[in-house]
């Protein structure tokens, strides 16, 4: 059964917590410290004043002074306490100079169980930690001695830090020495290893070095290793151990001294960084002033430094702004092109990355209150924009673009929200502008069409029994002028200018149009005013050989048609004349029932199956002499359906005879009917 000599630690898992137990260790070493220093002066006094010490007195003085000047013995040096790092990369150093922990063994009990600090033995650090264990077993019972020990230090890395490397390279080394070794079996210096808090081995800086005898001072170095990602989280706890398996003793006894000196380790880590600040709005284009709230997610208590002049904020001392303004409330952005930059900073943290946003402030494109269309008067449109306090520059000629060379002031165009279009075919062009803003794009409205409103006559077209006073009116259009004709000519804006009511005493077509400069003309009207009969006109139809029954115009009727044949040509010869032989007789007798004036329009379609050379008519007083057809001399072409108006002046009760004469151009050899249409109105 092997006996084990182990190093026991006064903590929960037999681990040496270098940072937490230094006070306890110091107090534990205090009696030994006092005892050692009290013994020295007592021995000194005793030897100096003893007669037997005369010879050695000089030697004692030399030894004491050389000891003093070579460096006082160090029982324990408190572990260095490293503050949280403020730079981007920081080191935390563990200088394990000495240890007063006891090395304990179980069987057999060691003669010496307390490490002793040695001086003046040539160690690189003015002394080394010595563990001397002596024991013997002369009975040769086959027991094997083993000296083993573990030194450990535990570090908690600041919350949020990223451990990137643990070094044992240049300047990060430890020295070891075995000064006495008289055991039979081999031993080793033990590895220098890195553990997590489990503890589970994560990496080895230097491996064990075997030795079998006395070993001179040597320095062990190792290559720096990277910390696994799993140990790079916040508040990671890491352990660093030197485990020594020094020797196994022989049966005759053993004496082993281990000295390890100046173990220095560097932990490289990045302190936690403040989260990058965030803004209410990111880089972009906006149509109004902005109020930017700046926040940092973690830590919430971080200080925010910001600038708006393009410079980069900084905090050379974390937690205090060295460049920029300390954020206390929302930041106003009132000018285009402003760049807002911010960092988060806090003591014990790495400054955050710089957050930056550039804001373009541009006037929102204006909207038209009235966007083109058809109108009968000058039209005003009021423009708007979602940009507060925007200024509008406008033109209404349809071609010129408004401008604002200095934002906020119009250099081309009229200033104001309202624009009035006074000419047809024009558009409104508008530009929005504001000081410290980018101008809006020029907006162009749809086309405005200005048309004179509808013109009308009053009392309006229709049949009337008396002369009418006609007036013209134009709806809605201010400043428009009416023009008209009553003679049948087409109406234009050059026709007679309407200045007041005019009379229509006979059937008349009134044509009128509305006009205005820079407007589209109104649609022309053509209103027929028919002046009807005040009493019935008796028509007595007659022809050369046949009497026709009486036809009477109904009251207000404008016309009547006599369709009874008044001639039947069936003889031979050319030319043939109807109504040309013997005493002429009227075709019809028109009776004006007492009117003073009779106006008739007649249209005769003759011989629809024949060929007509010429036609003549005569309107004569009833019974007046007309010896023969030679007195019917008024020429007219009836076969073209021409309406001829003849004004007959007759007294009350008079009758008028209508004579007709038709000459054929050739022998027809046919018979046909001719229709007489009489249009009459009387006053």
C-alpha cells in the first residue's frame, strides 16, 4: 500500500484561493515570523557575551549584516490585486512569490511539514519557497514515499470581459529547483496548467520536467495559449495550477527539497465594452426637424458622449466625455446634413463603438389644393406641405420653374401658398423651401382649362304669337361678352356684341356665343324664335280646272300642306305651260282674317315625275285682273324646294290670290301630282 504526501488546503475543495485567503495565511504565519525574529537577538546576545563565543563573535556579526543587506526573509507576500482594466486589452498578473501553506503527509508523518523560505542560496528571486520533507523506514517494509503538491490561484475576470489569451511566454515564467534529492525513484517538476472552474483542464503552459537528482535553478517557459470560447463569457472563473510529483522515496529514508520561485502569469483579456448607442432615427431623409433620443442597452448607467459638428466623440478617461457633449436629453436636429455621433462610456468598461447617423432634411413635395381641371372662372389653388413652416415659390405660366437659390427665400416665382390661374391651358409650378433644408422637387399641376360658361337666350326658343324681346346671358363667367347674329350667319366672337335686349318680330334664328380673352369660347347656341299667327288664315285651294275644298290653318300652326292635284298634264307638245291659257286663275286664295300684314313662305314641289323648266308666281289682290298667264312673272325655282318669303300688305278682311305658272322643258307624256306647302304667319 503506497503512502501519499499531499498538500492540503484550508478551503472547501482543498483549493488555495490566493485572493481570498491571504489575510488568513498571514495571520497563520505570524507566530512563526515573530518566533524567528525573537530567536535571533536572544542567540546573538547569548553568543556575544559568552566567553566561549569570543572567537565566533566576528563571524556572527558578519553573518547577520550580510543577511540583512542580502534581503530580509519573506514569509508571505500578499497576492497582487489587479484593478479592472480600462484599456482595450489588459493584463492581470499573478506573482506567486511564496507560500506558507503546510505540506501534510499521512504515513509516516514527515519530520518537517512547513515550507521554509530560503535566502542566500543563489535563487533568482532572493530566496525561494522550499518544501523539505524528511522521513525514513529502516524496517524495509516495502513502503514507497511520494511527495506531491499543488499550488493554485483563482481569478474572476470582470463581467463582460473577453479572455483572449493566458500567457507563460516572455516575462511570464516560473523557476524551479530540486536542491536535495536522495531517493531512488524519478520525480518531475509537474505541469503548469490552466483549468476552468469545474475544474477541467483547458490547456497546459509547460509540461513536467523529470529529474532524478539534484537540479540546478532552471526557468520554465511556455507558449501562450488561447482561452476556449466557453470561458470567454462574463465573470468567468479560471484556475492556474502547478502540480508537482517530486519523488518516491526508497526504503532507507529520503530527503527531498523542492524550491519553486517567482511564478508569474499574465492573463490577457478585453474588459467588457459598453453597448453601441442607438438613435431614434437612422441615416435618411426626413421632412421635419428631428428629436433624437440616444440610448445604451447595457450597462444602463453608461455615460453617452455625442457630437453634431462632425467631430468624433471620445472619453479618454472612461466615464467622462473628453470630446463631445454629455447626453442629458433628446438632441434636436434642425439643419440638413447634420451628422450625429455618439459613444457609450463607463469606468471599468471599454468605450463602445461610435454610432453615427447623417440626416438630410428636405421640404416635403407640395400638394395642390386644386390640381387642374375645367373651370368657368379664374381659379385659385392653395398648396400645402407636411413640412412645418415651409415657404412656397410658384409660377402660373406653365413654363417657368420656380427657384429658391437661398433656401427659405424665393428667387424665381411668387411667394405664397395661393396661386391663381387666369388663362386656359396653363399649369401651376410650385417649389417648397425652408432655411437649413433641402428644397423640394418642383411640382407641376395638371392643366387648367378655362372655358366661358354656357350662354343662353331668354325667353328661349319656341313659338310665340307676338314680337319677343330677347336677352342673352352667360352663366358663371365673370367678364365674359356675348356676341350674336339674327340673319342666319354663323356666330363668332367678331359678331355683333350684345349690349342689351333686342326684338324678334318675325320667325328668327338667334345665334349667340360667349367670349373672354384667354378663355375657350362657350358653345354657340342657335335658338329658333317662331312668331305664329294670331288668327287662322283661310286657304282656298284652286287650280286651273279643278276647285279644291277649303283648307284652314289651325290656330298657332306654322304651316299647312295642300296635296290635292292642281294640274294634270297629259297632252303633247313642248313647251307646255300650266296656267298659260285663258284667264289666269289663282291656285289658292289666302285669307288674312283682318290682319294688316301677311307674311307667307311657300314651297311647291311640282311634277315629281316630270321635267320642269321654270316656274313663276304672282300674289295679287283677290279678284284683281290677271288676263292670262303672262301676268304671272315672279320667277322662282320651286323644284329645288326653295322657300321664298313674300310680305303682303293687306287691310283687314282682305284676301290674296296666289297664282302659279309652270313651264316644262319637254313633252312629258306623263301625268303627276304637285304638292303645295304654305307656311304663313300673320300679325
